[in-house]
C-alpha cells in the first residue's frame, strides 16, 4: 500500500454513510435488530457494506430509508458472521449480479479455491482409494452458500476503486481465531475514513493498516467489538484511537458496546458522532 494524496476527482458527488441496520437508533420507521449494514457513497460510487442479520428487516429498512439496492457499484462483506451476512439473500434477490467483495478463507462460506498440492499424497494406494483417482485438478474449487453470486474473494489489502481500499486482516483473538475480516478505508481530502464491521482483528490494528495509506485518520464508523470488553480493555482502545492514532472523529455502532459508547463520548466530546439506525453521516469535514 502506498501513501499519497487522494485524487481530486474522487470527491465528486455525495459523500455519506447511511446506517441501514443496527440495534439502536432514534428512528421509529426502521426496525432495530442486532447486526450491521451501511450504504457508503463516495467518489460517485455507491457501496453497500454488510447486509445485516435478517433479509426481511433489511428489506423493510432499505424501503423506509428510500435506498435503491439495484443501484450499487459493489458490496463489501466484512466477515462470515450471520449478523453481517444474513440479509444477503434479499440483496441477491434484487441485485443478483452485483460484485461482492468478501474474505477469502479456506473452505469459506463465500466460496474458495486451493491448489491440489495442499494435501499429502500416497502413490502406493490403489487408484480407487486415491482422491480424483490420483489425478486431481491443479486448482480445487469449493462451493459457496450463494451459488451464482458474483463474489470477488480478497485475502490481502487492495485498492478496489480510486482512493477506495479494502483492509484485510486476520483475527488472533480467542473465539474468532483465524477469522478474516475486510474493512473499508477511503482516502479523502480530510484523511482516511474507515468503515468497520466488527473489528475482530482489533480496531487499532485496522486503523494501523489504514494509516499505511494515509496517517491522518479522519473518521472511524461501525462496530469496534468492545461489547463484552472490560473497562481496562476499553480504555486501552480509546487511548490508542485518541492519543496514538489521533483519530479526528468516531461514529461507533453495532458491537462497540454501551460502556464503550460512554468512554468514547467522554474522550472525543463533540468529535463523537451519533450513528444510530437511520443516521446519515458526512464523510468530509466540509459537509459538517
């Protein structure tokens, strides 16, 4: 990943994050449920980030907010947990060919492939006891839970559109060990805007990855995964974001957790942005 100034052309059009799925919010026209989905608009691109927990609730919330999911440039699935991919069946019903960036994992739910050299072989066995009669294909391809969907599998950080990056990291935490997660990182004129799903690899590590593109971090939105964290662990993350990375704005939601909402609000003050269900947030300071 290369450091550099964002391209001026990338700032054209709407630049917003609209929260379409979460379990808290002021709105009474949208249904609250545990999960996350957001529409991200930047540089003329319309990006759906995650699909929430339930297809019927996603459908109702999208309708209530007047969002047209047939008009998307691409989708980002952050990781394979049900509260982020449960609405995928509704998305594919209304937009079956949309490009979907998803984590590449061995035998993953989004599909996968492996070279047949991954398994040990024993030529002394009779043919009928050998995989593929002893002549496997060079690449073994594995099915997805959504056959026919246009998945583009990602296992390393990559720029997918001008100034729009996917940060790919793997969790080393108990309970989610080896879980790969994608985060969206946009290099705006005001600095990096990062949209996170659940931050299983650690929100501080995600920010560190984005800072390799541009060390100025303008905004982090989404789930910080502190919902069951101790006060000391919460304070460590808050200090890292506020003091180490000098994050300008935070807009926490989903699995960030109520005590973490309180701690982040105390640390960031008016640079804490409310991001409940139905909220539309500006991505750049010029819109504030």
